[in-house]
């Protein structure tokens, strides 16, 4: 194997590892956001965990931060709570940074 082949393989492994970490960070961000939202809706324990899992699953099906924010705002309204979309988005950003920190990724 030539050094160019080795470099290419190394680059491919790094890219794969980076993509896996990005996926994990996004899933963790969504779980943290879901737990935060659940608390704001008066959910705790298993109900809060289930809601957080639903948020993670929802983002996998409907990729995009806007759709995720809308889901949380709608879910809160259905439970009689009002969440400001800007606040939800700010929390999303905060939890994105927290998820990266928890995974040891650069900010």
C-alpha cells in the first residue's frame, strides 16, 4: 500500500468518526432539549424520558431545527403550556454546545 493510499484510508476513517460524533452530538442535543421541554410541560421521570426519546425520534424523521422547535411548541400548547419559539431555539443552541462538551468535541 502506498503512502497516498494510507493517507486516503486515514482520511476516510477520520471522516467516518467525525460523522458518527456529529450524529451522537445531535441526538444528545435533542435528548437534552426534550428533557428541558418535558420539565416545562410538567413531565418528570419516565414520562420526561419518553418525551425526550420522542423528540430524538422526531428529528430523525423530520430533519431540521425549525421542525424540531415547532414540534416542541405544538406539544407544549397541546398540554396547555406556552413556549416561545425563540426561547426553544436558544435552548437548542445551548444544548448543542453542552452535547459537544459532554462528548469531548471542540465547541
